[in-house]
């Protein structure tokens, strides 16, 4: 689909300031529509023609006003990693967004993560059951279930697009960026959480956003859950940290941070404490399968780890350190 071949639609991004949303806005503008509405408490334009609307998604009337007239609504909202905040706000934000999309008669695209999946060695597919570990996992399971219920209701077209752990450029926030990429940017040795011999599936954030835009603009993608596309290469953290070091022109080497150290760090660091419920998954292989997507969209170009790391290195060379 392209701007030349498709009717221009108004597409709205709820939660428009994060890395995924920024890349999504860029891709939608490039390939699908110039009618873009970016919604958050403090939205910023990505392209000059973007319309920005300040709205609090906790307020149903503000959310409805922001969505009114939309053809497609993307929910990419995020919150700081604070359990109480997630429990108190995330379900309300999503419910308001779903209600607003239903009232507007808009298609709804829900960007999801894997917090609700079992933290074990099984290969994760779209049929993997929800077995959340910890309070954040339970919040995400409840939110995904809410979207599935809306999908089953059938009043509006709905799809779920799910991504594993991120790595990427810009302001990408993830364990991998924080422990491996950010130290390398600072000329320091990367760190690996828990074990270095377990396979980790990582998704390049621009790929996630491009795929999200593609799904949102593919009519027969609705009514389904999709795993967003990941590189076929299976890399453990030892291999990934080595690739990252080489990309930054540094001698390969890293420090493995044991689980007990990360758990103990939670006593002093609120940020680490809020992520401790995810640590069990780092004991196991994490294999996220996106065969369904790649079979449906064989032309989609997926960024390899080596290419992604090279892009991050070039970006680090051109963007001054803060």
C-alpha cells in the first residue's frame, strides 16, 4: 500500500512520544498517510504536517475527543516502570482508548509486549498461554485479555501486535540497551544479565514500528494476534555482546551480572527493583517466533543484529553525548 494507491485516512497514535511511536509516525507518514494525529500529554510533531493533541488518556472525554474522526487508532502508550502506577493507570487508559475507538468506529491496533508469557524455555508463538510472573505481568495479561474481548465483540476491527525485548537507536529503553549498548557508547565494558549462554530474541525498534504500520494498514490482519518480525539468527548474550563490542571498535569482553546482584541492587535502586520480576526469564532461552508475520509478509526487510548495531554506532558518532 502507498500514498498513491490508497485513500488517505486519518490515523491516530495514542501515547505518541516513545521510541516506537516516533518511528511509527515516521513510517505512517512515509508510506501510508499524511493525515496523522499524535496524542499524549505533551505531544511533539515528527513530521511537519502532523496534528498534535494534548490529552490525558486517564480522562475518557479527553480520549474520546482526541480519537474522534479517526480511521485507525494505535495504542502505544507507556508508563514508567512502577508497579502501582501500572495497576492504577494502564487498564483505565486502555479501556478509555477502546471505548473511544468503538465510538468513532475506528480500527484499533494494540502494541503489546511479552510480560504475560511464561518465563521458561518454550518457543513463544501467538498461541502461547498467559502465565504472568509478578504484578506487572498480571497487568499486561489483563490488558491483552481486554483487547481480545474487544476483538471477540466484533464491533470494530482490532488486532494485537506483540514484540519481545527491544534494542535500537535513539531513546530505546530496554535491559539490552541499558546494560550492553549504553556502556559501549561511554567506552565501557558491557554487562550481561544473569547468564551469557542463553538465547535472547531481540527486536530492532524501527522494525517493530514499520511492522506495526504495515499491520494497521492491512485489512485482513485484523481479528488476530501477530508476533512482530525478528531476525532469524539465534544469538545468545555472549555472541550479542561480542558483536556489539566489535561494532563499537572495542575489544570483545563483558561482565556477567548474577541474578542475586541484580536482586540486591533493587534494595537501593527503584528502577532495578521494579524490573526484578523479569529476572527469571534470563535463566532460560527466550525464543520468540514470528513465522506467522514473515509468512504473510515475505517482502518485509528485517534488520540483522550486525546491521542494527552498526546503525547505533553511527548514530553515537553523530549525536553529542549529554
